[in-house]
C-alpha cells in the first residue's frame, strides 16, 4: 500500500442529527480510506435528541472518530471552530451533518488544492458549489437571492458560499476573525486575509432524515446584520508585505 497523500481532519457540526450520524461516518471512511490518513471530528452543538448517545456508540466502531459537545447550543460557526481548534491535521474538510454533502467529493477538492500554485496553498480554500441542489424550490430561490446580494456586496466571486463542503489549511482558518454565522462568509473572509478561493462543483443530495434547524426567514433575519458586519471587516482589511531585515546579502 502506498503512503497516504495527506492528513485531513473532517469536521462535522451537528445538532439533533442522530439518524444521519452513522451513515455519514461510513461514507467518510469509504471516501478517504485508504488514500488519506484522516481524523473525523463531530461537534454536537447542544443536541436534545439521541445525538450524544449515537456518537458515543459510534466511537467504538470508528477509531478515527473524535467527538466534542457544546453544553449549550452556540451555533454552527462555533461548532466548526471547536472542531478545527481540536484538530491535529494540517488540512481541514468540512461537511454539514445532515448527509446532503457527499464525502466522496473531498478527494476531488484535495486534488484541486494540490494542483494549485504551491506558493498559494497556505491561503487557498476550495469551496464546494452545489450546481444541482436537491432542495425545495423556495430554499433554492432564497439561496440564489442571498448569494447574489452577498456576491455584489462583498465581491467574493463565489457562487455558493453556503455549501458545507470546503477544504482549506487549518492555519488559514485560525487567522480569520470569528463571530456567530461566520461559516456563511468564509470565502469573503479568506479573500480578506489575502487568500484565494476556488469553487468546484460538488454533489448535493436530499436530506435523509430529520429536518433543517434553520428556516429561510431565520437566515434572512440574521443575514443582513452579518453582511453589514463583514462589509465593515472587508473595508478595513490590511495585508502588510513583511521584509526581514538582514535577510538579503
């Protein structure tokens, strides 16, 4: 067997997703093994269903799985940040916990990352693009409208910033400003940090079980203040070019 390509941490934030946990973990393992060395980190954001028990039982069957739990729900962005903070891998892949993102896309995102200019990789995000979404018409319309407004306001040139499938260096994420709902603006924040974002079409699937924790109205109500805040951050960004005295000659 050849050596693994890379060490990747797959971060999956969940809240009340008990029926979807084991099937998604099985898919992650199938997609990444044996090509990659990997760890799977689930962060339970204060679930009140069987999610904690399901994760505890899953750890006995999946050695790569580690779990963390927020005692009180703090939101998806904080759950992602908790997972990345505790990751040991240099590369991060994120997936939503409802099973709509396909783990089989992660190797393709990694291949795009490897093909990039080595000088850019430390600040490169490969973002999934759900070109053929398997959602309701109202959800697709709301997403298209939100993406259009965001792209015009922030100039992030990303067709689907809300897609949970992303791959990026851990250190890049740790440089970004953190706030509630930041996961919806990761491409813009990467650009603000002087990075590059490449969007790649990915598979999107209907939800297996359960229901979404967010409504279109809830997203809209929090979206405008968040957008204004990110616009403020973007306009005040500075990326100094640093010289090391005495390094030449």
